[in-house]
C-alpha cells in the first residue's frame, strides 16, 4: 500500500502519486533519490513484522480531550529530538463546492499567515529560533503540519501551533498574495507532463466524487483563489476543529508532559459541526480513455487507473492489491524484465495501490521509448494482469513479496520524523494509530487464491481509465 | 533569547543520535574506511565513495564517468545478470542507488541488518566484477540520452535552468556540461570505453568505504578488505582550470514552451568548506535564502510580499536536494564551488522584475551588510538546524565521508565557529566573495528573444499585480527594483532553442 508517496514538501500539494513513481535515483536524476536509512540508536524491536513481530513496534500512549482532540505520543529513540505533527483529516476530498478545487492546499498555505498574538513574522521568527525543519503538505485526505526540533522547544511548539489552529487571523492583501504563490506552485509543476496526465486521469476516472480533481486543483479555480477570502473563513471554521485533528508527537517526549501542554493550550477549543457529505462515486460502466499531446520534447507515457475499495483494516483485498502492485510492476516482475531489460521498449514502469478514505485507484505508469510502442506496451500490461488473474502465483513468490513489503516498511521508520510522516497517513485514514499494525496483520492472510481473485475482480477493462501522452500538439 | 540558549543546550545533548562525530577514518588494506557502528540500530548503510566523476571524462566523450557508474550499479556482474541482481535484491528490500557528480560517484544502500551480509556480497560483486554486457550498455546509454534530450529539454524547466546556468558559468570547464553528458559525447562512447574507464579509474586510491548502523563486529573491516582486489592507483585527479572570469554579466535565455520562467543566477567562488570564510558566508547564504524555508530574505520579499512565485533560495555550494527532504545530498564534494540563486518559475510578465528583485536584495546584503537582528537569528537557526542534517545512519555516514574527503566536518565546524562569529566577519566575507559583476544568468522562456531584448534594453521592467492591497512601502520599493541595473552588452546575450542545448560540450 502506498500511503504517502513523498516526504513532506514545503507547503505542497501531494495529490500526484504518479509523480513520485518514476523518480528512480540514477545519475541521470540524482535529486529523486529518497533517503531511507536508520537512526543511530533505534530500538532493536524495529524489526520487520515477520514471525509475529509488529510492523509499528514503538511504545504508544494516547489521550483524547473532551473536545475530541486526540493526541498520540510515540516513544522513539532520538535523544533530544521531537517530531510534532498536526494531522487535519481534511484534504482535497472535502472540496465539495463547485469552483473550490485546490482549496484545502491553498488553506494550508494560509495557516502560515499568523494570528493576533503571533504575526506571520513572529511565527517565522519562533521557528527560526528553534532551528526547526518545519513545513506542511496536503493530499486527497489530509493536511499535515509538521515541525522537527529539539525537545526543549516542545512547550513553544505546542503554544504556537495551538494558537494558529484556533486563532488564525490574516488580511485580504496577504490572502491574495499567497494565492499567487499557489499559482507559482502550479507553474513550477507545469513543465512535468505527469502533472497534466494525473489531472486528466482522475478527471476521467471520477464523475461525481471529489477525487475527480487533484489536490492542486483545476487551473481555473487556482486562478480565481484571490477572490475567495470569505470562503476561506468558512473553510477554517468548518474543518480546523479539534475533533477533526490528531496531534502526533514522535521522539524524545514524555507523554504526560505532552498531554498537559496540549490540554492547557487546546482545552477550550470548541468541537465542530458535521462536515458536508462527500458525493459517492457510482461504479464505472465502461473504459475511459484520453490522448494528450505535449508541446515539447518528451518520451511517450501511459498511465492507467483501476477503481479500488476504500482503505480498511479488515478487507484483505487491499493488501492483496499491494501484493499485485509488486508482483506485476516491481523490478523483479517478469513484465519489468521483459519491457525494460530484455526488449528495452520501456524506460520505466511502476504500479501502486493508493490508500484512501474513499474508493480510489490502483495506478500504473510507463515511460516508453518510442511512440509506436505505446499500444504494444499497453497490451503487454493487460496480458500480464490477465495472466495473474488466470494462473495466480506460487507460494515462494508470494513469500518473497511479503518479505519485501515488510522490510521496506521497516526501512520507512528510520527516523522520528519519517516515522511520524508514515504514521500520519494512517491517522488521516482511520484516526487510530493501531490501524498500522491491524493493516499489516492482514498481509499474513493474503493467499495465492486471493491474488487470483482480486486480479480478476479489479483489473477489468470496464473498471479502467487510460491516459496516453506523446510529443506534439 | 532564553529560548535560544535552552535550545542550543538541547542540540548539544542530541548530538549523540543525530550527528555523532565520526571516528577518525582508518586504512584497511590501504583503503580509506569510515566506520560508524550503532549497535542498537536495526538498519545498516553502506556507501562506496569513489573520487571519480565528470572531470575524468575524456574530451568528446562527456558522460563516460556517469555511464560507467550506471553500468556498475545498474548492470550485471560476472556472477549474475542484471535481471538476476534485481531478483536477489528484491526480498532484501535493498535498493542499490548510484549518484554521480563532477568529482564523485557513490554506490549506496540501506538494508535491515538481517540482510546485510547478502546485500554486501551483491554490492561487492557489482564493484569488483562488473559484467559490462552489451544489453546493459544500450539500456543505460538510452536512459542517459533520454535524460538529456527528453527530461531536461522537455519535462523539467527548473533543472533545465540550473543546468543551463552551469553551461555559462563553467564555459570551457569540466563542470560546464551535465554530469550525464552531452548528446555528442554519449553518442561517441563505446562499451570498450566504459571497460577501459573502469579498469583505469576504479582504484583504491580513489575509494572511501563507509559502513554504518547495526553492523556486527569486524564486518566493516572484512568488507573493506574485499576492495583490495582493485588496482592500487588511478591516474591523478585532473587539475581543474579556473572558471571563466567574466567581467560582464552573461545572459542565456533558453527558448521553449513554458508557462512560467525558471531562473538561475550564479558566479564562481574561490572558497570551499576548507576555507575559514566559508562559515561566515554560510550565515549570509542562509540569511539570504535558506533552501526550502520561509525565513530567507529572497523568500520573504519575492514570494511573501509580492506573490511572485513558489520559492527563492541561495547557495554557496553545488546543491542537490536529497530526495524529498529539505536537506542537501551528501558526498558531492567539488574542488571549486559557486554562488547560486534559484528563483522558481515566475509568470512571464513578472520574471524580469523577479530577477531584478533578487539582485536588489543581494546588492543590499553586499552594500549594507547583514542586519544585526538577522545575523543573530541566523546564527541561532544554523546552530540548531545543522543538527538535523544527518538524522539517519546513511546520511550520518555521508557527512562523515565528506569530512574525511574534504578534511572538514561541516557540522562540527559550524558548531565551533558560530559562537565566536561576529557580524563583521559575515560582512567582510560577503564583500570579499559575493559580487553582482560578471553574473551568469539563465532563464527558460517561451518568448525568449523578446525577453532578452527587453533586459538588454535596460528599460524598466515593472511588476504587474493582479492582487490588491500591496503595502505602500513595497510599492515604493518596486519603483526602485524595476530599474535595478543589470548591465548587459550585446555579445553577452544568447538566445538558444532548447533543442540545441547540451548537444556538445560548450
């Protein structure tokens, strides 16, 4: 399961899972290399969840205030350091009103514009004084604000974070300038064709649900953002409420101290009202397709999306889809070897099952060397999917995939910050940190028969959306 | 102020986990070896650092060092084909990463300690007995060519702007072409060239072995010893020419379809981490534009006050972001460095204003010096922030290797020097090393010729706001910025269609 595909960006929309998928770290693209590595003194218990071990092995304490604000403190051996994450369980999924796509992400930017007590400059000065690594990101289902700093800064962190979450205060002039910084973010992404492909994929795959638009939003809505000051107040009032937020502290922190600090600073914060309902996506009846041109040099590309169920800790179809992503598209996969190594028609190929609160997509991405091979590659992908649905897989391969998934997850918990980052997506999905271990326990139930059944059920042409892109207008 | 002193104390106590000083590097079988054991860690990291890179590329074969590195890391070995390597790595969840730059090639991997021995065997085979198969050569060469001709030219304007700026700043210098090579250079490289390059350059005197994490006793030494099988000596690292000393500003506008204009600005520097002035200049750099933070002057004034773009930063070393983190990739040391300003894409109607605004702010720093308050805040910031640079065992190892290779542990140096540093030290270093004369400026633009003509004409380039409520002091400053001089002579302006970029070494 791909939870969050990239680590925290600077006030950045992360609605583009496909963008992260092809950043193979090579000399050709050294900036794309994710750093997965351990802390100096992580507990030995952070072993992969094999032989009954837990995927998330750290001691956890939690407390829920009367207003619904939940606080988790995870003991992680990072002496002197704490990662402080505020997880708002709202993202672009909640952009239900027409013309408001991209608003959750824009609002994330506005959260840095100060309060009457801490102006924008005073907030930034406090962060600078801590020497903190501080940032925020937004995705379909969440908005996360995070600070990594020395443990002595914890009281100040709780104070300034609680203050802005309750008393955000900005002027229209600042609001308008920040709207143009968001347009700047769209502009910086615009030279990457995957941005456009992702936008078109979700727009075609969804008719009704808000997953139809990316977290960045439609350009026309971004351009109109300076005019939405009144709506921004409504957005804050609606979603920035204690019962919609989880605070997660990972590292060298005493749970009781954290609970007390949060209670002192957030105890009077009022719970919110019910959120507007998210429209339900009806089943897709036939294959959707779009062909795009690109006004410059590019390799041809293919993306596909297959509708999948909502995240759950009880539905074995979800870990089975994760296993299928590995079986079909990992570097060990026969398809990868055929297309990338033997035939060399494809430069890179990947597949991912993206965890979401509501039903979303299993996505496939291929970067192909010649336009003439687009159709061939698409057919090869579909043939391989059909083959798994027909023949299933042997137990040895399944065990290898499970070993890989578990070791890879252990690798993601290599620092306090990365652990908090990984955990934040589960908090957005369920509100419950225990869902990590519940979900990983489901992997042990995946059988070869499940692999066969799930491939047959979801990789249907009628369930598919295909977007291709080639150089040319 | 109370807060900062508490935080500094906290940072000092946290150094055990986040930035423990490296043991002095040792020699194992004549090979420099850096060992950082963390017995409690479930994960282990290996970095094999070769002081080999694009500076070793023969003329006309630009890209040979990087392609050789790819053939070693992403090709087969004598015991197994590349497909078999992928099969072997998969259950370990071990990825073998390859990073190439001008004077460095790094093979890196982090695995669970359960899988360390197997991963180390695979890695050693890749380095010691590469297969150099024809099918691996065609695949890796295609990847490099596609990176130049498709990704850089058509899919990544910000990277294009940075690389374009380097072609000007380092014209006629080995740093002046993309590490991946040029179209002509890659076209000329044969598999035989790769094999010969490996045989001559992958030698013990260019290698540093780094091992860290939950490693068993004796593992690191035994692992390092395996590389005694490499030849003792490579040719000496080539001498670097001086970068061109431009008397006038140079402008390169790259013509391509673009919604907004990516901008990179730079000039060469005569200092590296080895020099005392590097550290006060680090404070100035951070004050002007710390990478991906809100607190730099460029960020505050261009994005914050004016909404010009998404971000604006300054550097005094070649900077490659490590994945999706905020921090620099370690192990890309260069013997020569440069000052760089990166402006993320600006809408065309405001891009020349943004360029002028960035130079206006830099000029203010050079002329007026760093303000006392900004100096104090930046010192405090860096003293704490530097402790976050090496949080995990692979990055810690990377920093320890950099310290061994360059002779300076940058975190340790900052920690020692910041408390004693004075504002006057920063101002003096800024005046000595930063200049607005002889800049190399690259802009990626759709209407490239018109943009170049406009800048060369010296006409004002006012900002166009489509937002209300800009404060009067900002509007007043806009009037100064729109006329900020960027002298350009006709000969120093070049407009190049993107299709012609990176064809040959300039």
